[in-house]
């Protein structure tokens, strides 16, 4: 079907002319800004109300946008929660990366320092990470429990690879590396959840260092070094 030309009244075939680039960029910028406002609002709502009690109406009210705008960016509460959670999980993962400066990572001071980095990252993101555990337990979306288990499994697998590398270098005696990695991961994970995630307020630096020292000491004593 053809339409009339605004300038000449002549018929034109084919699709309408592309929108001017500055206007497209403007729309894209507004869209990205709205999306980020929704994500920021979602983090605040989930952190304050928990997963189950947070409603899309709460998120759009805090973001100052319409529900229609919400559905232009996200299909559901589950989808925006997963997206809001991603930066915290990425930061938590980055905090556990061992570097060449850590040596083989088996000395007590390094183990405490690595544990402190993890717990510090957890403390910065403790509310949304606590909500992840809630969502994994209560949501009908199995993706949440899978997400939590996958995050945990990735950490345990990296630890098991580290243990096997230590064994290859002759630094560690033969053992059940997967089981040891799981137990060590449980020590830091449960300490973080109980003493930081469930705490009435974010622990102070001194408390985090106390927790890191205790867990780091457990790791150091548990390693069958040779």
C-alpha cells in the first residue's frame, strides 16, 4: 500500500525513510536510562521488602515510570530480579579470583586475605544476595535455585581445580579434592550468609576481618599440605 508524499503528493512505494540518527540515539539513550532506573529501583525494593513481598507496582513507583514502560524492558518480576542480581554475582566472583601475586595461596595470610575480599564483597551486596537465597527457596521459578546452585558450583569447581594443581606441584597430599572443595566452600558461604547476610546491620570492618581470620584459619588447617 502506498502513501502520499508530504512534499509533492506523489505516491511512494517501499518502507518509510529511516528515522534520523540523532533522534534514534535520543530514544535509545532514554530507553537505557529508564532500564537502569528500573534496575536500581528493583535492587532497592528487593533489598527492602524481600523477593516474595516485592511487587512490580513497587518497582515502577520507586523508579517513577509506568507499568507499561516496565513491560517494554522486562517480561516479569523474575526477569528483572535476575538482571538486578547479576552485578552482585559478578563482583562476588571477581573477589575470589586468585592472582600470581598470591603465590600458591596456601599460606595463612593469603587465605585470610582472599576470604576477607570475598566477605567484603558479600557485605557490599548482602541484601540482594540474601534475597537470592530466599528466591531460591520460595520462587516457583526453578531458575533461581539453579542460579544459586550454579554460582556455588562454580566456586567449588575453581577451588577443586586449585587443589588439584597444588597436588600436581607436590604441595598437597592426595585426597578427595571435590569433597574438600565443597566443605571449604560451605565454610565461607555459610559464614557469609549467617553472619553478614542475616545480620541486623552490615558488619563493621573489624567484624569482617574477625570472620575472615576464623575462616582462613579453617582453610589453612584443612589443607593436607606436604
